[in-house]
């Protein structure tokens, strides 16, 4: 197999592995609050929102050290170990206890930081400035198939149910745990890239993350990775992109946890309210996959760079927020186990709710594919620290959003996303214009990014 073929193979394996792991984890997150609401009349006392807030809070802090950990053990082994912790978190729901639930939330936060830092490094190592857009799209589209499979099962398994029994819960989470373990094993298929650099060439990525049998050298690379993370975090481009990244963190919280809970709480949806959570996840996944395919795989045909895709993403999200505001009761995110009988400005419509799910996924893919692409382009030689900063900002904003989701009515959650999304779009445009100017100065074709 040629070097280019090997790199494409690695990207596909990376995407498929993440697809399996996040088929389990995202399905878990989508139904966690609904399942826990049905448990809170037992000895279990926990909150899905609080758990997610812990996960993303720990994840954000752990991103300060994740480049160093990846430097010591290598990206492939980092992803394998992280995948095991994802499986353990999901397994907790088979027979949940409060202490195990929150302990697993802390552990998976650390694992997630390492997983996504290693993923960014692997994506960049197997790409160049001409293929980073394509590879980001392939990875994102494969990853988002995770929203289809798990939610399809939930939709059919929970159709017509208004209460989730112990048997239903165990069956779902045993299956999700096995699926997560399959994705973890697939990481072993990723093939290491041969070093094609001349002896005198400068390559800070290899310097930081290259393999060495010397423990001292590994520690030096770990320290160098940490210093590089601090240095990159205060650059103008990274600070501007952090506003855009913050928006993706808020949206991640909303579509992966809050919106499904809202749908499941609307009593006017009748006996379908619980199964609609799964259907909503499917439509989000369709939007994500479509966006990843169009704006990633077909990026080579674009002559105008990333900005039009991001503009489309914010417009699609604003339409979705407007429709959700009219369709969903204001108290839906914090409704009790009995649900809510309130209405917003229209009778709740299942069709509108599913359309909004699709739009949320489509807009999210616009932002994330372009963020992955521009980070891989700007920081090709410092990929691990750059992607660690990306996940740090995204996860800390997701943690904050999960925390206030326990208390804020729907209208305030939507308003926060509108404001941050508006400014995040402007800051992305600023960085992209700078990247285009730098590329033009090198004499490269702008469409190649």
C-alpha cells in the first residue's frame, strides 16, 4: 500500500473506531437524564446534567496535561486506554450507584482529554495542507454515524413506553458497553507512519510526539508539549478561534443532552415522547453526516475557503433556535419526571422538533469540520497542543452549559447560544482571512485549504 493509501486507511479506521465508541457514549448521553429521572425514586440520587458538567469540567482541566501524556505513551495507546474508560462509564448504567456514577464521570473526563488530543495528532500526522479538509470531512462523517445506530435502537426499543423499566435499561447499556469496546479494539489497526524527514529537517510534532525508548527523552517531550500548549493558547489566532470553539461547546451540550430531554418531557407528544428522543438523535446524525460529506469530502471543489461554510452553519442554527423557541415549552429542560403540559407559541409539533434536530446537526458539522481543518492547517507542526487547547475551551464551555441547564429555562439557553454564536462566527472569519493571506504569500491555491 502506498504512503497516501496508508494515511487514508488510518483516517478511515480512526473514524470507524470513534463511530463505535460514540455510538455508545452519545446514545448514553442522549438518554442519561431520562433514565436517571426514572431512577430517582430509588436509592440512586444523581443528575445526568451534573454528570456531564463534571465530565466536561475535568476534561477541560485535563487538556492542560493531555499533550504530555500523549507524548509519553504515544497517540495509539492513548486512544486504546481512553476507550476502555469510555466503556467503564457506560457500564455503570447497567447497575447504577451514585458514587460509581460520579467517580466514572471524573475518570472519563480525563480519558476524553487524552482521546481527543491523540485524535487530533493522528488526523494531522496522516494529512497535509492539501488533504486536511478532505480527511477532516471523512473523519467527521464517520464519527457522526454514531448518532444513527444507537438512536435507531432506542427509537424502536422504547417506542410506546412512558416509563423505562430496569430490564429496558440493562439491555440498552449492556449493548452500548460492548459496542464501545469494539471501537476501542479497532484502534490497534492504525498503522504507524514512517519518518520521511531528512535528518536535519525541523519537525516539532515528531520532536514532541516521536517514539523513543529513553524515559528521559519522553519526559523532555512531555515538558515541551506542556510549554507549547501554554505558548499557543495566548496567540492571536488561538484566542480568536477560542470564541468559535466556545460556541461549539454550548451547542454540543444542547443537542447531546438538553434537547433530547426537552423532547422527552413534552407530554403532548403522547406515548411517543420517549422514543422520539432516539428519533431526534437520528436526525441530528443525518445532519452531521450530510454536513461532513458536503463540506469535508467536497472541500476541494470550493474556491472560497471555509468562511461560507461557517456562515451557513450559523444561519442554519439561528433558524433551528427560532423554531425550537416557538415549538418547545420553556420549562422543558428542567421538567420533573411527570413531564410538562405547557405549550410555547404553537402546539408542540413532532415534525418541527425533528426538523430542528436535523438543523442542529447540520450546523454543528459546518463549524466542527472547518475548525478541525483550520487547526490542522495552522498548527500542522504542533497538532497535539493545538487540539488540546481546542478541546479545553470546548469542554469547559460544555461543562458550564450542562451546569446551567439544571436551572435555566429554554429561552435563556437559546439566547446564550445566539450571542456566542454571532461573535464566534466573526472571530472565525478574522482568522480565516489571515490564513488565506498567509497561503497567498506562499503562492498556494486558496481552495486547497
